[in-house]
C-alpha cells in the first residue's frame, strides 16, 4: 500500500507544488520506516504531553514568582525566565514550538531545501480561515444579532440563566451547520462568557459546560456537508450530500445534544437556579459597560456583516480570496467604528498558530494511523477513531481515513461518527476547540485542566457513541 499525504491526494495539488520529491525524501509516498519517522513521532508525543502539562507549568512559574523578594536586584533578570515559563504554559504555542525542532531535524537529515519545501506544501487554509472567522464573528453587529435572536427564544423559555445555558448549548452548536463550527464556537463562547460564566459558576459546572460545548460543537456541524473540515473532507471524498448527512447523521446529532444537555441540566439544576437568582440581583445594580457604544447598530451595517460572513464561508477554501475580502472588511469596520468593538486579533492569531503547528506535525503521522484503522472491524474503527481524535485533530484522522482502500459503508460510517463524536475530548481534538479555549480560559483561574476537560466531555461522548452504535449498520 502506498501512503500519500492525504491533503495532496484530495486536492490534487502535487503537480502544482512539485511536492512529490519531498514526499519521496521524507518517506511519505512509499512508506519505509526510518529514524526520521521515529523522531517525528517522538516530537508529536512530546507536544501532546506538553499540551497536557501547561497548567502544571503555569503553577510552577507562579510558585517561583511568589518566592522572589520584591527588592531583589536580580528580580528583573529572574522575571525574564519566569515569563519564558508562562510562555511555555500557553497551550496555543505548543505545537508551533515543537515544529521548530521538527524543521531542524528535516533540515539536518534531508537538507534545508527539503525542510522549506515541506513547510511550504502544507495546507494552512484552515488555520487562516479560523483567524478570519473568529475576528468576524466577534464584531459587535454579529454578537448583537446572535444575542437578539437567542434572547427571543430564551424569553419563550422563561428568560432565566438556565434557559440561556440550555439554549446556547443546544441551538448554538446546531447553528454551526450553517455558519461553520468555528463561527458557532466563537459566538457560543462569547455569549456563554456574558450570560453564564460572568456569574461565577462552580468549577464543576464550569468544566461540565465547556465539555458539553466542545462535544456539541463537534457534532453540531453534521447537518450539512460543508460546516467543518472533517465533514467536508469525508463528504467530498465519499460523495455525501447534505440530504445524506441529515438523514444518516444529522438527526442523531440533535438527539445526542438534547440527551447530553438534559442529563447535565438535571444534575446541575439547583446550582443553575441559584446562579439565576444571582443574575437577577446583579442585573438591578449593574452599571453600564463604558466600552459598549450607546447607539444601536444600524440594520444595514448588520446586513453587510452577515453577507461578508456568508461570502467568506462560501469561498473558505480559497485563502487568497477570503483574505483579500477580510482586508476590505477591515476598511469597512474602520469606517463604521462608532458602531463597532475594536477588533482584537491576538486571540484569533494564537488559535491559528496552534492549528498551523498541528498541521505540520499531523501530516507525518499517517504511517501508523492508516495501518491501525485498516486492521480493525467497523465497530473497532468507531472506538479507535474516538480515541485517536482525542490526541490529534479529527481533520487529520479524516484525511488519513480516505487513504484506506476498499472500505464499505459500515467502515465509512464508523470512522466518520468516531471523529465527530470524539471532537470534544481535548483542546486539540477539533479545529474550533482552541477558539473556545482562548475565549473561555479567563473564567478558569488556574487555566483549563486537560484531564478535567476530558472527564467533563467523556459522558456526552459516550452518549453519542451509544446513539451511533445502536442506530448504525453494525447489526446488518
């Protein structure tokens, strides 16, 4: 069997970028295990361990910082090293950081030109798209529009904090099937920060909520065939249209979201009621936000924002076009600044950096992922896909799954449901997760614990596993 890089097989860009030579040199086209593959796997594992250790590094840096006397003459010099520790504790830079030694290994073992060619032929469309869509969906007109629509629904449910919580975790993720999962994640995280996390829920409820959000976003995009990279790759390769997605996967995703949300709501209903009382009290004494513009957003400005998002989603696979469109939008944003929030690109850029690093590492892992999937039964593929997705981006698993030949409907069903069901287990499991991690991380004083996130997402993931298993083609 020949193991091509999946993105080059799907896009058929090998001739354009002349990357076949790079594939041969790195052993990516015809697999022969080498020292390079072992080193690439070791760096990938180290990056994963680093991702799960960021909270411990942050606590260690804080502990050292507290021990430094304020009048110590060497305090500033020591503070530099502490800042480096804080930098290493940022989960968004982990994979990009470990891409540096990977690049050097390629350069030493195969030459400088090969290393440059490898980076130059990676497909960074998704990281760039995430940066753009996060910036667009965080603008005041879009946030106000989403909040207005959801508020009208919440009013029908009693206008309580509990109603906000349930609505954002149910309708918000399903909205991802139309504005992409990344857009839905950005909107849901922003509104959850305002309408829920601002009232200081317990750590247990904090983690339950973000775990539900990550899982629901991952499966909320399966009602259509274009909402997320993982969906798009497999739907395009296996010729699944929107009707097929809705009939075979969409209703099951809706059922899973409703059951998971209801389960967590029943468990936390008392605390949600107490938080609702706190919100009612605070709303009576709450002072206006000085950063919030007084004037309402004109309808025509909101309409242009929506059209820009629709346009960029439509041409999301052509980075030259949507980047140019975004630059024109920045000019429009500046012209209408009296009705806007200031665009802060630092968070979107960090998320894009995280995904870019994951693309660089993930492209070199097909040599062991493909044989593993090929050796399993359909039911085994479902379980292993969920597990693998927890430790690498589900888009990468989707790319690699298309390389396995002669897969029947049961195998295709298993790998697809596995990668979408497991997309909430970790911050690296699904492309939109880093966006939610960054936007909601401020509500976790010690940072978001990977283990607690995994445990919070485990139950809704298991519920999805049962639904996809019981309604799948495994018994036919």
